[in-house]
């Protein structure tokens, strides 16, 4: 990672620490911000946060590794989380899953080579009456069918190229 | 916003501010007495009387106290809290404010599951409106000395954080590992201070009870389970969605309402609940009979119940926090057993061992997750032995 990018991240972490408070209970909100902006929580970020909150970096790692929405490894810009729980299972999540794998070219738990998509399973998304359901980042999609999956993926790609022209890309750190 | 099909809810009749204004006409202790009179038990599923929880917190000594709304709705098959937060967030925040008045808290926190991040903007705007209307902030409704505000905190995808002590751990910036109880949060909660943690639906009902009176609330339901309850209905029925029914409705009546007759089993209470077979559909959904947080998953005549059990156990293997041995190891063992049953290689003796293991987990696990994770498996074994034993080929789902 370039020094300037690293400095930018440190600056961000400092801003968030001011916003949420320099105490242990601010840890989750800070980690959530880092994850959202940088698509991962790197060792360097964990060390920086630990210093600011006055705790050991291992404590930060313990928290990062506990929660499924926080990750120390790089994730795609779009994280697709397909609900695998029973109500979605009974209305055809398996076929939606298969088509997601086909269209993205990766399996569950993997990220595409271009770093754009990560495909994951999720447990109950609270859309049990209108499954199969999945989250793409924070957005929820329901009543999925294998054919709909490709539309959604295309939508993400279009959104990304639009976004990239507006703002300099943040590279995976 | 994606909305669920919803029966007409009583909440649509409650005017914003009416519950709080009614509460402020009483002393804090009287508010708790009104709740006690209503007989309401927590709508999250555990069924602890809300008034008792509040009374403990009100009596507890602490420089500051906290009101926490548990919006970490992660139980499979439950989505009523999402509907409430979409359509009736005002009533939920108002319930928190009433709680703050009753116990003497200045800070409220709503812990929203990470999967519901798309609700945040809308919730923030409801909070902003309440601040403008002086329903939050300083001197609420002109009441001298009554200051209270609510902040939103996000979860990050851990089911166990729905357990109240794990939720508090998470708020404190820790891994979401449940604590030993006692001490209970009403005494030693967030930051070691007295804290009430209430379910989203419970808080909305608090507002309704204050607005319409305890007598109105207990005019429906059963003696031990008063009032109305929201049910999240999914699975094999023509009209899944959120329904409001009186406590004590039988499973058969519910199935008729949602057009799910002909079901062979119903999972009541989500993955951690019980599987009720058709022969028991006359049983009532109430704390004294089949207790539930409101999750109803319906299985039609062709569903493979072993597949259902497997899905639930896979869920618990992933969501166990791993802190205590019965839950961490037990869930794995039961899942392996289900795989043996699938392959048709499980003896009756081994199945009995698995059931004993399940019972041990119920007794020996540290928190509600491990104490209930074997429920679904045990009830499916009890009801569907002939269906799950002696398999010769994979059954189509």
C-alpha cells in the first residue's frame, strides 16, 4: 500500500475515533466504518485503532474475527450474501446459488479475480416471507430466481463504472 | 422499501406521542404498575414479565441507567421486528422513552442487526422528527428533569448477539460472547450499569398499553399470556407475512388464517423452537403451551423433515459463539449424526445417544443459544422417527 493511502486511512480512523469516542465501546462502529470504506480491516488498521483506544491489537483482531461482517482479508466491492436458512431454502435458494456461482465464476466464500464481487452465505436475513433473498452490500433483494441474478450482477457492474468515473478508486489496501 | 404482507395491526390506531403523554401523567412507579396490571410478557420469546424487569432496573442503584432495544432479529423465520421498524418505528422509540421515564435512564441504544442496515436512514429521520417534536431530548414534553435520547448501534452479523448479555458485550466493543447470569443486565448491564434490554415488539406494545390501558390489553389472550402478538409466518402457505393474533390461538386456527392447512408440521419459535407435528395442531401458541417469539415456519406434506433438521443444525454450528463446550461440540456432533441418518447408517442406539447429547446441551450450555439449539432436532426425532430412520436413498426435498 502506498504511504499516502496509509496516511489517508490513519486520518480516517482518527476522525472516526473522534466521532465515536476514544473508548472501547467505540470499537465496533469504528471497525464498521473501516470495513465499509476499505473493504477490509488490515493489520495496520487494527494496530492504529488499538493505539487510539489504548487496547492491544489482539483484542481488536479478536473482535474482527468474531463477526461475520468484519474481515481482515480483502473483500469485493460488492458482497453478495445469499440467505441459506430454511424458508429461503424451501423456495429454491439452491438454484439461485448455482446461478450466482455460474455468473460470477467463483464459489461461496470466494472473491472474483477482479476484486469486484465476494459471494457468501448468510443466515436468515429476515425476508422469510419473500425468499429466496440476498443482500448486496446493504441492499436487499427478494423473490430471487436464477434469471434475476444476472440482472442484479449487471446492475452492480454498471453502478461501479459510474462510481469510478466520479471518484478516484480506493484500492484494496 | 420491501414490505411484507401484513394483517391490520393495532399499532396503526396508536397516535404518536399518546402513549408517552399518558405515561407522563403518572409517576414512574405507576407506569410500571400499569404494565404489571397488563400482564405483558416479553415478546422476544423468553416470556419474562416486562414490568418485573423494569421494576428491578428502577430499584437498582447506578449513576446512570440504560434502555436498550434489541433489534438484532436473527431467529430464522422471524421478520416482524423489521416490519415494525419500517412502519411503526415511532412506537418502538416511544416505548424506549417510556422505559427511560420508568427506570430513570438518560440514554437509549437501539442495537440493529447489520443485515438491516438499509433501515438506518429511515430510523434516523424518525428520531430527528421526535427530537423536533420534543418527544426526545431535554425536558421531554415539558417535563422538568426528564432528558433522554436514543442512538443507533449496528450489529455485524452474529446471531448470538440477540442474547441480551452478548448484545451488551457487543455494545461494549467485545466479541459477542454471552456472560454468566446472574448478575442480570437490570443490575449490571451496559458499562456495568443497570440496563433494560427489550425486544422491538415489546416496546411497541408498551406504548400501546399506555395509550389504551392495561384493561384493553388483557381483554384478549389467555390468563397467563395476555394480549395480542405478532407472528411472522413463512413456509408452505398461500399467504405468508406478518399477522396479529391474540395469544392462545391454536396452531390449527393460525394455519387456517394463513391458508396453510394440510401442513404436516410447523416449526414454532424458529430454529431454536419446537417442531410441532399435525397431531398436535390443537395446541395453543402461548407461554404456558407452545411458547414463541412469533416465528412460524410451515412444512407442507412433501417436506423432508430430516433436511429441515439439517438446515437448523448447520445454522447453529455456524452461529455458536464457541465459548462453552456443550454448544460448540454438541451442535457439530448432532449435525454429523444427521449426516449419518441421511446416509441411512445411523443405528437406533446411536440416535438415542444423540438425543441424550441434545438433552445435555439443553441443561449444560451457558446461554439460550446452546440451551435451545437441540430443540428442533429432538422434536423432529420425536415426531418423525419413521421418516428419518433406515433411509436407502436421498429423499427429494
